[in-house]
C-alpha cells in the first residue's frame, strides 16, 4: 500500500458584484468586441466592501468541507496560494483557520502568483505523504482588483476576484491499481529572469506601497504556451501516461487563446479542456480550483477521471499536477 493525497471535495466563492465587458467600457477606453477577441473574457467579479481574500477563501473552504462531508475541526493543514493577502503578515491562511475554527494545525500562505494554487497543492501533498498532516485544505484566493491600475486598459480588463478550495486527505491505496485515486505526479518550475514581464511595481521592502500590476502581454503569451506544453508532457512522463489518457485538463484561466494554443501543441481535443475564463476572467491563484469546482458541480468531472491541473504566473512560475479523482 502507498500513501496518496486524495481529493475529497471542492468549493468556490465569488464576490457579489459581476462586471460585464459593457460596464468595463464605461470605465476605460475599451469595447466588448476588443476584449472578447483578444482574451475570450466576457465577465468578471470584483470584490466590494467587506469582501477580502480571506472572506472569499473561507467561503470556498466551507463549501469544500461540506462537499467532502468533513468537519473543519479535523483539518490539520491549510495552505493558501495568493498574491493579494489581507495583510503583509500574518498569513491569510491563519485568518481562514480562525474563521473555520480549526486552530492549532499548520497554516501558511504560498506566493507564486497564478501558479499559487499548484505550488500550494504540491506542498500540501508532500506534507500529507510524509505524515506531517492527515487532512488539508488547499486554497487559491485572490482580490486582484486591488492590485490593478484602473487606467491601464491592457490589464484591468483581464482580471477578476474569487477563490477555490479542495480538501485533500492522506489515504493508503494500492499503487498497482491504475484506477486508484490520488495525486499521481507533479512538476513545478520557476525562472526569475522574467520578472519585468509580469510583476507588481511595489512592495514593503522597496516602495513601502502595495503597487500596481504591470504586464507585457505578448511576451507572457509566448512563454506561457511553451512552458505549459513542456510541463504537461513532463508530468505525464513522470506518471507513465500520455495526453490521450487525460479525461480533463483544468488550466489556469488567463486567456482563451493561451488555452487553445496549449491544447493544440499537445494535440488535446478542445472538449477536454475546462474553460471558465469567459465568466470569471483571470483570477490568478484562484482560477484552477475555481474552474475545477465548476466542472465537478456541473457534472463534467466525475470520480475516476484523470485530471491535469496546470498554470503559469509571474516570476515566472509554472507547473502541473496529474490527479485521479
């Protein structure tokens, strides 16, 4: 028998306010046609008063616990991926921990921007497999709207706020059984040489301010397609599987054209890719778990399916994880 991390349930949360492309066109010099043609985005959700990364993360976590049929008190690990924490410190994960009433276990944040959920997922998986914890909440949550320059039409139309969460549990499985559930393989990467292509121009140690998001979209697009295709192939090879074995790819929801280009590069049918970018826009670390929960709840992803998570974000950071659900 082998100890594996198995997904027991998922949940997600969105702010109350939905903002359409038509509304965006009243705020900046843009049009619905321009945004849809270049990104596939038609709508996004923007956090209002009283809505923070922690409140969205807590709501998503509660829904994941409910779906798993697990009490919050049994959670002994919370790993939260975010680049928009409630405070510089302490970690937003500790705020979520307190809100859920599961104090005393491990709780910390991971900062890997759009790859934040994958980095958090891999970290929780490693801790569960070593016996450091038995049950974990892995969360991706963001209020990206508070990092945006609302006068920069090339970036402010791309992002939204939200959260997604999964409950992971360490379970003994028969590794020789190809249908055994759990995390099969994960690969993560980073390359700090590309900081200037996607970053926030502030921070406590430099400007003493939060700063605003800056991006060179064309260059990011090129790196994303190459890096994501490579890490998907690397992760499949580690699991001894091929792209044809995948039931669903749940990618970071940055841009519909990136999703299409990556699928074509791997010869993956478009119908196997979960796409929610049109409704939610780019929610950074929240996008993978938010898309996963959407596809689970609408019945697309079913128990036994082979699912690939993948993402790339500022840094650059990127990675993929293959899971039998």
